[in-house]
C-alpha cells in the first residue's frame, strides 16, 4: 500500500510539472539595455530572429535613458542587431532634456512591417521592408487631420486582424479601427477615450468611469463591426478604483479595488478592504458585480507581516493595478501596494525619489463577473523608477492556466507567503525569479528560475505554444518560453 501511495504521489508530481513551461534565458548583448527593452515593441519572431521597434539610448548620470531616436531592428536570438533603419521623423529628435517614450503601434504582415506613431503633431503610417530595411512609404494618415495630436492609445485584437487606436488633440479626439496593415476602416470623433479594446469580430469598445458620493459610475460604448453603436452605463454603490481587463463578443470585463465604507481620520490616504469583479453584457444590457473581502493573509502580505496571526487593521492603502491581462475566460489583474519617498540633499538641494512595492495580490475575473480566485504573493522592492521597470511582474495564459512571473530576493522552491520578504533593489540585486502556475481553481505550482537580470515589456506570443520576452539589465537579450 505504501508503494502504491508513493506511485500516485509521483504521478501527481509529474502531472503538475508537466504544466510548467520550459524557460530558456539566452545570451545578452550590449545592443540592448533596460531602457531600450522596456520601451521596445515586438512585431514578429522570424527564422532570423526577432523584429522589433527599439529606441536609441544614452547614458545620463549612470542611468540609461532613451534618446528619442527609434529604429526598426532585426535582432538575433542573443540580442545582437543584424540590421536596422531609423524611423522617419525621429532623426531630428533632440537628445538633451527630458524625452518622453514614443508610443508605437506595429504589425508584421506578408513580410512587411507596418508602423503608426506620432511625429510633429501628426499620425504617421510607415511601411518598411525588413529584409532590406528600406522605407517603402511614410505619410501622415489623411483621416486624422487635426494638428498637435497629444497622445495615443492602442489595442490589438487577439488574432491581430484588427487594431484600435485613439488620439487626442486640442481640436478634438479621433477613434479609429484599422486593419492588420494599419489602414483605417473607419474614424470617429468620440466623447471619451479612457480605455479601448477591439475583439476578433471587429467590435471596438470604449469605457470610462468616475466616483462620487453615490458610488462608481461606468459608461461604455460598443462600436459593432456592422456599424451599430450601443452606449450603456452602470452605477454601483461602492466607491472603487476600476481597471478594465478585457472586452470580447459584446462583454466587457473589469475589476475594482473597493474603498472602505468608513475611512479612518487617522489614515492619510484612501484605504481598501475588498475587491470586485465586474462584467457588462451589451446583448442582455445587464451589469454584474461580485465583491469579496481582501483576506487576512493578503492584508498581512501588504503590511509585510507574517500570516501566523490574523490581520487586525482590516484594510490597506496605496493599492494600484500595475499589470492586467485579457484572457479567454475574462481577465487577470495584478494589484500592488506602492508608495514613494522623496528626500532632499541639504548640501546640494537635489531631490531623489525612491519607489516601494510591498506585497502583491493577483486575481482572476470571468465574463460573468465572478472572482475565480485571488492570491497573495510576497515581494518588497525599492527602486528609483516609478514605472516598476525592474520589478514589474509578467502575466501570460496557456490553456486554462495563468502564469505569473516576478523577480524575488529569496526565491523559495514552493509557493509560501507565511513569512515576510526582505527588501531589495532589483536593479542592483537580481537573478532570481518565481514562475507560478495558477489553474482555474486557484491551485498554485511554483518553479524557481535563475536569471542574471530582470524581464521587460510584455510576453509576445510567437505560436500557440511559445512566447518570447526581453531579459537582461545593462545588457539585454531574450527569454524563450516553450510549453
């Protein structure tokens, strides 16, 4: 009987490990660094390597910063540049002073790269042949005529057959649906552009929200592929921070971090004690919400306290959604507890700001607004960049499982949140990552990965069973994820 039990235990272990992907961290090159990788846009994986738009960088006070020049590059598997061309319009970018990242929308279709980006207040559509790096065309989109465009939102459909884009200017906003070559199918002037999403049917969704004394108000618009436009709204009595996760086939999925009904006068910031799953179905015109308490273990993780005793405070402040993922069942969100500390040097007068992240909660919401699971993860980081460049977690889906990857100081071999994590700076001390597999029931399997660096950007799917991801630090390359 003991041998039989051992056999079944071994079989269960093999089944669990069969769900974990194989991750290969490749060699790195000086052609990539953390600034270029964090702002790069991957277009495709080819037999030669990876085709991506990558910004040029320079070193400023020992930090890597983008220069404002952008290149279409063919990069080999170890991060080396095989060939490149500078994107038209970025040649004259000033390299001194603060340079804001350029938002790039890009696709790769029938051997050609199609790019859209803002240049001199105009929305450019550029076509390049990656085989020769010859610019075939680069012209402003005539459908967007207003000068002084100021920002860009983008959403790719899962199949990448459709692209949604939104730009705003002082004279009006533009919302457009484009085909896979970034040719506009239609352009409209909406009255809200807070969040957009496009699905594989060509339906384009918008959503916005506000909070007042009566609760949280959500407004949504669905531009159907058949030309029909539906505008809907929903009100929930709870005060929430809302994050939209996904929209597909007429259903919008979101989550919320719910504020405590009574805020303590002793608290300097808004505190939260619950999480919400939200869904709206345009066909039935029904809004659904489910609310669950943030657990004692999750609150202890946010407080950096052990889980041996119940949390007495019952609330947490500084909760921010830093990462989300649209999934086949709905969506997943990563909730972090964050704050910043700014100090001033008395002798020089210079100020420095450090950004802290203490504790993470990962939650999944389905298309009926049900919270499938929510789980705490230990982390305590301090870094000098407010966009979590070095500690940002990664999310991807395979089958019915969600995979969560983030940098850790002491990478335990199993999922365990009982004890607090030591604080560390991932830009200085790095090299360990925890890869977690979470199934539909919320069961967690962990694999400890050794990585000499951090990961950047978002995983880019190259096939039904593989993804790639930027990895490294002062030198960069790629990580291959294979199922």
